[in-house]
C-alpha cells in the first residue's frame, strides 16, 4: 500500500528507514500511523522512483583545424 | 497469549483546537515512564440492604484522568511539554536558524495524548499540564509533567451482538454515557478479532461507523483502540547540566548577563524547578470527570545547591532579599555555520529564599542548599518567562483539527 508522509519532518519507519516529508513509500497493509495517508494508484513509491542514473558521454563538437 | 515488551510502547502528542475536541496524536516523543491513569474513585455502596457484608456493589465517584509523564528534556520534545503548561506568546526564526518560542505563565494548550501497550492504545484527550518539574539526573535534564485530562478512550464493550456484515457498532454506557468520546475518523478499532477503520463517530457519543465488515461478537465483548506504528523524528539529545549556566543577581537583566558566561555564572551542583498551574479540575453537571481544566493561582520554585563561601546567602534568607535567577541551557548547534544553538532560557525575575541550609556532613564540603520561591516582580511586571530555541515548526505547536 502506497502512503505519503504528510508531516513536516523526516520520520523513521520501522523496517523502511527514514521517510522525508512528502515522500511516498510502499508500506504493509498493517501499518497504521496518522502521519501517513494512502495515495491513489499510479503514484510511484520511493524504491521504484530512485532509478540508477547512467553516465552518458558528454557531447562535444569536433574542432576543425583551420590552416 | 501475547506478551508485550514495554520498550515497544510509545507516547504521541498533538495540540487540540478546542479542549473538548480530541485529535489523533501525530508527534512521537521518546518516553522514560508514565503513570497516567483513569481513577473512577469507586467506593462500596454502603446503603442499608439487609446485609451483614460491607456491600454488594461499587458506585462511581468523581472521575479523574491524571498522572505523570517523564521524558528527557530534549529541546524538540520540551517545546510540546512547555506548550502544555504555559502560554506560547509567539515564535520567530526559521528552519535554518532554528525557531525561537516564547512562553509565559498562562493557559497552556489542551493536547490529545496517546500511550500504547502492546497492540492497544489509550487516547487521553483534553490534557493540560498541571505541574512541570525540570531537574537534572546524571547530568541529563529530565522533565516530569503532571497531567490532568478531560477524558480517555482505551477500551469499551458492545451494547449489541454483531453478526455478518455490519457498518456500525454501539458501545455500552456503563463507564460513561458518551463512551466513544476520544475517537476520531481514521482510528482503527479491534472488535471480535477484526480491525475496522472508523468513517464516522456519532454525536450521540456511543455509535461509531465503518465500512461494511463481517464481524461476529457478542454483547459485552471488549472493543480496543489499535495502537499506531510509531514513527519517530530525529532523536535529539537532552539538555545537560554540564552545558547549563545559572546566573543569580539583584535584577533579572543582571542575572541573565551573569548566566551568559561561565566566569560570571554561579556553579550549581543541583538545580530543579517546579512550575505549577494548580488546575481547577472539579466535575460539574453534565460531566463525570472534570468539566474544564483552568489555571488557578500560578506559582513556581527553584532549588539549587552551591558551595558555601560565607553567610551572605544566609543573610539574604533572613532578611528576605530579592534575587533574580536565570538558567541558560545550551544544546547542539542548529545552523550549519554554528551561529545558533538549541537553547532553553528560564528567567525568574524575582525570587526570595524560602529555606537556606548549610548542613555539616562528615567528609563533605559545605553547601548552601537553597529553595527559592518565585515571586511576581512588580517592576518587570513578570514572574517567570521562558524562551526555547529548537527545530520545532510553529504549526506543530498550534492547535489543529486535522489529523
């Protein structure tokens, strides 16, 4: 179940770790905490949203030697 | 049968907009101990009934919900504790520099508190601080707050059988004519081994509604409030005696100046203070417990011990000379450039020694063991004022109905 931290501080969730304000995380159905509200389907939780960024080669223009 | 470790319990707090309207607590505070209890003041029914036994029944007396909470006074938790006891007159600052909260003697905020035991929670609502004791134990500042509250919900029982798919239940009124007071939409109740999330709390004070759920339970079966999964913020260190300076001088401004530096502060081997509201908690018609919780005459005192140097303090005691006291307890840096810190400043504008002892103990240095009565200073028009610098957003201390 996806839930969002509606408080204004980072909260330590057992079994999950720090959850920042406004962050969406996947939590078990048994999780019950008034700081966390269920979010609609389609919202990406933290684990899936943090995709690894791959380094791309910088684009450079080939220098033309003018003789 | 389940067994529960007390260490897994929690204390959660939140200020209310109205003393009679509970909210679901959301701020989790590390707890040392608690002793908040409902006291129905049961007494034996002593009417003449032809018995040679004391009684065959108990009768309810004036109900009280009261007890103590004990926490380490870290600056963030202390903000809520002070908010329970004194009136917050304003907050300045920001998240980067820290927030500066000012408190003066006055009506503190009513809070909803929640204390868990195993899978079950007790909601205490309309709570006010009656007495706050701050002292140092093993270098750490400890806050002991005596709480009085208007009501509580922990468990109640069913007034009717439940079978099949149901969308509401009614509580018995043996404990109170309004047993559901304290519950809010979004709370989870455990009934017949099934969890239901409340979608309504009826104004009749005994009916609650939820989504259609298959439940099998009988009249008199208990219903419990489910505990939340605690989610604490960043743990803060308590304020320490070693990082505190105490200034004692003829005026409050001089005492505050003296407390600004170790060279001018008075080394104290013990410091404690009590801030009392002496809350009116009498029941009235229409209320089995306190009708309202209002400050009566406020008072405060300070106890400290310092080395005996000469009989000067004895003279000040005998001749009841005014002394002002300022405590400045500094914590961790808040701003990244180390220019602002967590800080608690308590100013007692006028005190006089109520007792001053210089006991002689074998093998010990001689100390002035002093108890000061905090008095109202007509010149400063103040008795006590408190300033707290921490990271607590001001809207956390402002009452809100949203939960």
